[in-house]
């Protein structure tokens, strides 16, 4: 009877100790997250005038640090709870063998973690960047950790990509962005006049108070880019703040359309020319109208 009481007392102590450990683990995780957030906020306040990439990197590192610290604290707390009920010395002694077995069975996970580490270290991209991965997936980076990268595309879909699967990344918003505007005009138009109008449109865009901060330099009209079947294509380059290339491109195209209408410059469209001939006769000698489409 006394032995049963001792066992019950030992179990009660182990349960109480486990609850205390769990409580302290939860508190430690919250303190860790709070500390990392305070450090990140302080760094962001000091980096207010620094480049956008530095700010994004601080946010990304803060997010990864919070998640990694919480996992490590949870692992330590779990081992401490387990030690209250069993002797974990043999478990720790066999950790090397277990780790080898896990490593062989989780090679893809290890590859993801290593790739994620180098993505963060080399600053290929960060949360808030717009990227294209492997020429298959494109979108804004919503989350990045050591294991995965989460994108949200233009349709609102959330795309989760293991970091180990990322081979080629095109970052469309690193330091600055650019949009290419191809403007088609009819062959009858004077190219030099059209180029002059496009330059005036660029100056008009720069004169807008809400658009000027988005542009890093005056829009550059390159000139004739292509001679198509029914139009001459003139290319314009717009260098903008990161992620602002699409908004600036839409604004510029709207101004171009209004300027062309004002100046009487024709924007061509595909069409067919039909020529009617009456010099074709039938078998009995009567004229037959024929049509030739061009």
C-alpha cells in the first residue's frame, strides 16, 4: 500500500512538474516572439530611410527567428516533460542513429531548409517582393521561412513552394522596377512626330503630383522597335519604384491614348481590304462581280 502511495506521489509530482514546464515553455515562446518583434520594430524605425530591400530583409529575418525560436523552445520543453516520466539518457545516446535515420527519410526537408537558409543569407528576395519562380509561378511573397515560400498571385491564389524546388527566381521588384510600353501607330504617321508626342506624355506624367514620386527618371522613348503587318511599334521604358511599374504603366497608356486623340495620331487595328472586280465573265459571257480580300 505504501509503495502504491509512493508511485502515485511520484506521478503527481511528475504531472505537476510537467505542467510547470509547459507553462514556462509557453511563456518563454511568447517572450521570445515579443523580444524579436521589439528588436525588429526598433531596427525598422532606424532603417526608415534605408532602401526598401533592407526593410524587407529585417521583416523576413524577424519572421524566421520567431518561428525557429518557438520550435526550439517547444522541442526543449517536450524533452523536459518526457524526462519527468522516463529516462531519456538512452534516447539522447541514440539520437545520432535516430538522426541518421530521419536524415535519410527526410532528405527533401533538409534540402528545403538548406535552400531557405541560403535564400535568406544571400537576400534573393523577401516578404513583399514580386517574383517569378522557375518560369511557372509568379506573385507577391507573403511568407518566407527556412522550409517554404508562399506566394499570392494576381488571381488571389496562394501558392506554396518548397525552397528546395526553387531553381530560378526572377525578382521583379528588387531595388527598382521597370515597365515596357509598346505603342503601335499607323504607317502613315510621322515617326519623329509620334516620338515627340510620347516624350511630351512622359513629361505630363512627371508633372502629376501623385505620379512623380513613383518614377525614378524621365520616361525614355527608345524609338521604332518593330515593323508589323499593319503598325509601327515604338517602345518606351519607364523606371519606377519597386512594385509600382504596373500602376505607372497604366497611367502612361491612358495619357498616350488621350494625347493621340488630341493630336489626331491613328492607333491601327487589324482590318481587311475588299476589292470588287467586274471584269470577270461567266461561261455565257455575262460579267460576274468577284471580291478579293487583302
